[in-house]
C-alpha cells in the first residue's frame, strides 16, 4: 500500500471530527435522538428562567469585587461554579420530571417535620437575601439611567416585576419569552463590553484552570459560588420541569424525552451564563484592578468609571444590563418564593404576599444607605451557606428508586453529586472560619 502523504495525514486527522460534527447535526435534524430541532427550540425556556439567577445583580457585585480586588485570580471559581450548577440543575429537573412534584413538596412529604421546618426557614432566609440583591440591582439600574432616587426605584422595580409575573395569566410561554429577551440584553451588553477591552488572554486562560485563593479572597470566592449556584434556582427548576409534562403521571417514554430536552435547555442557558459571568470578571479585572480602590467601589461608581475608560455608551450599556438583570432575576426569584412557600406549607399562596415580604428587607437596606457591593457580596455568602442544605435533599431524593423509578441516578452521578456537595460544604466552612477567626 502506498504511504500516506502529509496532506492525506491531515485529512485523516480532520475528517473524523468533521464527520462527527455533521453526524450530530444530522441526528438532530432527523430526530434520531428522539428530539428534533423544532422540539429543542420549543423546549428552551426553563433553563433560561433559571439562568437569570446566575446573572443577577449578586453576580455583578461579586464579579466586580473579584475583578477589582484580585484581577483574574478567581476566574476558576466561576468555571467550577458553572460545572456544579449544571449538574445540580439537571438533577433538580430530573427530580421534578420523574416525580411530577417540585423539591419543596417532596421535602415536606419525605422528611421529618423538624427537618422540614429547618429547611423551610433557612430557604426563606436565603431567598430574602437573594431578593435584596435583585431589587437593589434593578433599583440601581433605574437610578443610573434615569437619576430616580434609589428608594423610589426599588418600589418601581417591585411593581414592574408584578407586571411581568402577570403575563403568565395569558400563557406561561409569554412569560418565558420576556425573560429570554432580558437574558439576551444582558448577554449582548457583555459581548459589546468585551469588544472594547484588551485583556491579557494568556492570564485569563491560566487563571481559568488554576485554582488559587488567599485569606483575603476567600469571602469573595465563596460569594461568587453563592451568587452562581443559588438555592432558589434548585427549587424553581424542579417546578418548571414538571410544566413540560402532559401530566404528573406521564408515561416513561415522555419523561425520558422531556429530560433530554431539559438537559439541552440547561446546558445552553447555563453556558451563556458562564460566558456572561466570566466576561463580567474579565472586564472588572482589566479596567478596575490596580486602578481603583476596590474597597470604595460599588455598581454606581463602576458606571461612572466606565465612561472615561470605555466611552459613554459602554457606561449606558452597563446600566441597561444591570436593569435587565435586576428585573429578570427579581421576577424569577419571586416566582420561586411562591413555589417554595406553597410546597413547604402545602397550601396555595398568592404571589403578591411573597413579593411584599421580600421587598421590605431590600427597602431597609436602601434606606440605611449601605454600600451596594458590600450588600451584594454578603447576601451571596448567605446563599452559599444555605446551599448545602438544599443540595443534600436533592442528592438523597434522586438516588431513591421508589421515587425516581427508571430515572433514578446512576452510581457515577451519585458519586459526583456527593463530591460537589462536599466541595460546597468545605468552601462554606472556610468562609465561616475566615469571617470569625481568619
């Protein structure tokens, strides 16, 4: 046989990958995986509603603090957090699809009363901390763009959120489209911001895959984790996934198909969230690190600083993205609050009740004039402390064959879920040590 030439060797290397890519496209087009292109686009929605919580003002605050204080050093935390988030959200969706019930309902049914009360109270506190960050972000967006007083802006944010939630009366899909639109705005803002800066890409790549943290950065690192992997999103996804079923007792074949679509939806949405979070930190690390005092930097100051650094339109884009982030995340956070309350209490709760309960702490924080980044970082640390208490029930419930049936987690999935639960718990212990003794 004639020896291979250099060009033939190149073809031999390239061809398998190109053929594999084309086969994937053909498999989707020809519905060989049980789902087609039209079904995939039709299924997009729950993952994007969940992804809003991964790009909320808490993320803006913690990513700004991380970039301004430590440059690119904490990029790896965003990558690790995103991997944890993907596995946790898929497990949550699977739990809802397999059982036809959301996580809060299952906790109330499957755990002792004392544990249910403990989880209900800690989850409510975590979601109130979430809403402080989200309402504050929306209010800051209005203040930055339209110079409306912050307290009034917070009230306007609450009213608009209730208007968005009201769209679900005319079909939940319309509500999903509004949130997807707001997510698109956030993404486009950071695509634009990234075109204006010249980061050190070698350092970006290095810190993305090289874990490192100091006693000074551990609070911010765990804040990033808390801002990225959020307890209320786990509860919300388990509810949203059930909405794609024809009924809670849908046949196994339908549940498998819905689960496939949920995985695609989650991967697409959370990888967009990863890009946005990484871009936030890279922009902050490029513009603010060693150029401004991170202790005095907040979102309003960042807006003012971006103008001279990148131009007036970049600053306006920052404000628009922050407003979209605050409105969208507060909307999904309010929906999650209603779902959690109903699940733990076992009775219907009007959505405006949770909206009123959670906006009060935000208004108090604004009235006390506490620096925004400090509030956002601490609120996200509170979320991170609660997160293991949400992850453990998901881990325990998804491994039970009597609940999950044929969709029960396999051995390797259970091992990975245990691993990420231990990682999150360890980081939280480090956080508590740093706060009280470090």
